[in-house]
């Protein structure tokens, strides 16, 4: 087996890691070992929070829909249940946008949901 000299590849790898950690505090942007650890931690946070972002937005949409539904004399669960029975298949993102931008249209949805839930 031939001998592999690592200096060029290793230096390239270290330089790339330090370039990715530019702007980090303290030794995390200048020392390779700390930079590598900080980068791994940052990547794991980024991976986790890409999933948490979806969770956070869903909570925001539900809060907005609930507030608008309560202005129309219903709870969130009654509203969603009524929409389901009425056969209206709008997702929470769209419903939240309607609740914020067009209160009159949301009121009509609330009336439809109320009638469907009562029937």
C-alpha cells in the first residue's frame, strides 16, 4: 500500500471549517478543534429548529384562528369541527390568513361551521 501524505487535504479541510465558523465568538472561530465542535453543535441546532419552525407556525395559526373564532362566538375546536362536518378543507395557514386579512369572510366561515355543527 502506498503512503498518503495528508498535509494538503487536511489543511484544506481545516480552512473550510474555519471559513464556516467565521463570526463565531472566541476560539470557536479561530481554533480548529473548538470551531469543529461549535459547527457540529450549530448544525444540530439548525436541523432541530427546521422542524420546530413548522411546529411554531402551526401554533401561531391556531392562536389566530382561535382569536377570530372567539370574536364570532365559537371556540377553536367548535370552529374546526364545524368546518370538517361542512366539508370545507382549508388548512390552518389559509384560515389564519383569512382571519387576519378578511374578517367578513371568516365570519361567513364561522356561520357555516356553526350550522354544520348544529345539524
